C-alpha cells in the first residue's frame, strides 16, 4: 500500500511539474506498476557508469503489461503504434510485453534492447526534467534507432523542440529518476 501511494505521489508530482498542464483526452490513467528485476544502468556519462554497476530498472506497466499493450516492434516495422495481442506475450524485465504477431514477439525476444522504449517506457520529457511520468502509446518518436514515449501528444511536441538536449538531459537524469521511482 505504501509503494502504491508513493508511486501515485510521484506521478502526480510529474503532472504538476510539466508533463501536462491540463487533462486531455489522451491523458493516461494513474495506476502504475514497476518491475524490480536487476539490470545494468546505462549512462551517457562514463564517470557515472563506474558509480552505478547494477540497478533495478523500473519499467512503466499497467496491470503487468508494458506500453499499455502496444507492440514495441510495430513502431519500427510499420511506423505507428499497433495494439498487441495477449496471445503473443513475452515476459522481459518482470513485465509482460504484447505483440501483434509471433514474428514481432520473436524479434523482440532476440534483441529486446533494440525495441524496448528508452527510460523504461516512462515519459522521455519527464525524465529529461528529472522525474518519471506515464505515457500514451500515440505520443512516440524514434530517434537514431531508439524509441521514446511521452505523456501526451502535447508533451511530445514540447519534447521535440529540443530532442538532442532532452535526450542528453534524460540520459543524465535517468539513473537518479529510476532510483527515486523505486523508492
């Protein structure tokens, strides 16, 4: 119960701090789960990598399903979000990922880091600003072969104003934002 209250508090804080100035039709629900499987931290700052050798990567999920059930491979294959099917499920990092086909599931299984969204699937703009927030599958971008998701289409437009700067800040902020999320 304490963890759920903490998660909802963090999400609320993220909403107040800029991931949305008002509720829109594409605003996500506020229930969030987190995976607690260990993973190696990724940092663009080499000095930081020596400080963080093994962390638990949080993954944004609802009801144990990543990206609200959207097929992560479809963003790369068809250039748009495609709803996954529970029939084609793969558990990675303690979270279920749904796919629109067995082929997409198999591609993900072979190379999950290639297809999984950055920052555990949390809002890239929020992470650039030092906190985590949920996403909607329709607010996405692929930059240099990496999938980035955002809280809403409006927030994605703000994130896209300075993609290189936002990615650099998010890469720097992610280890601390992830640690804060985990509590």
